[in-house]
């Protein structure tokens, strides 16, 4: 499993919205500039996050985006699964389990399951609020 730029940039985008939550909408242009990411690419990612109900958009010249929930209500796992899909290292332990004919005899499935469980344990227990806190501890601008 390798996280693509879509997943990494979605996490950056959500973190930027959380950090710059002043009550005013945050423009994609500003996020693109701060994160050094193409605005066109962010438009594709924000559409996915909007459809998933993670962000709300405000149209117009002073428009932009807000997080719908508080940062502590979003996990890294929620954001990555929304943009990446199943994060399992192999298909036989994923959420979209195919009927594997060899599952009963396969010893390596235990390895894949432990890797899958470890990854899920990490990404499902780190929130956007944790990332904001970590960023504040660093005390400088960020790029993920």
C-alpha cells in the first residue's frame, strides 16, 4: 500500500482548513499557495471531500471552504479512505474481501492482517486536531 498524492494532498487541504479556521471561508487559491499544490488538482480533491460531507463551500468572490465538523471529529483514516479507497496491503484482508480459494491454507494471510490492523490502528487514532496540535508545536508553516 502506498498513499498517492491525492490522499496526501487531501490531508494537507483538510489540515490547512483546520489551521485557518477563523470563521471566514478559506479559498482554494490560498491553500494552493500555502501548500505549493496546483489549484486545479485541489479542485478535484475538494470535490471528493465535499461529496463526502467533510467540507462546505461558499460561492462568490469572498467564497471558499469550511470544515463541517470540528477537527477532532475527523480521523486521518476517514480522510485517506475517502480519497484512496481501501488501504489494505493485499485484497484478501481488505474491506472488499474477494472469495479467496486458498484462505484456509494460507499462512501469509496472518502477516497481511497484522499489517492491515497496525495501519488502521494508527490512522484511525490520529485526528485532524492532533495534526493541528503537532503543527502548533512545530511553530512554523507546514507542507505535508
